[in-house]
C-alpha cells in the first residue's frame, strides 16, 4: 500500500531491527509510536512518544530536527507511511522491523 508521501520521496529512510532500535533508544534517540490511541494504551515500547500517523503532519514540530527518529507501528505499514512523511519533511527516520509485535516477541520493555 503506498502513501501520499511515496510520490514525494523515494525511500529515504532505513529499516532497523528491534535490537538496533532498542540500542539507539537507550542512546537517546526518540521513538515515535504512530499507532492509534487504543493500540498505544494496550502497550507500547517504554519511552515511546505517541503521535498517531494521521496527526503526524500537524505535529512535526514535536520531533527533533537535528536527530534521527525511530518509527514504530504494529507491523510496519503505518511506520513506513510516517517515515516517508518525515523524510519528505527533511527529517531522518528509521522504521522498526516487525513493529511492536516483534518488540514484544523479543521481550523488550513495554509500558501500558
């Protein structure tokens, strides 16, 4: 499924493993969970900032312009859409491979 941003930008974001994402997050890189409110409340990566993907265009000011951003969704479709938007906006983004499902499966920290 393509997003409206895929025509603007040819994949200018990376996809990284949950292990790499956890290491980057521990080093201060911001993780943004772009799932909807209910999904986020059911459990998210510890420390993740919540911005539903449909709100992202209006909340870009909440993201650091001088640092990369990790993008998390359920399995990655929404994360790819968000990463395309971030790249089109001049930000550096990486999607987390497998999303929150893989994060949980690896036993990484979850908050409710």
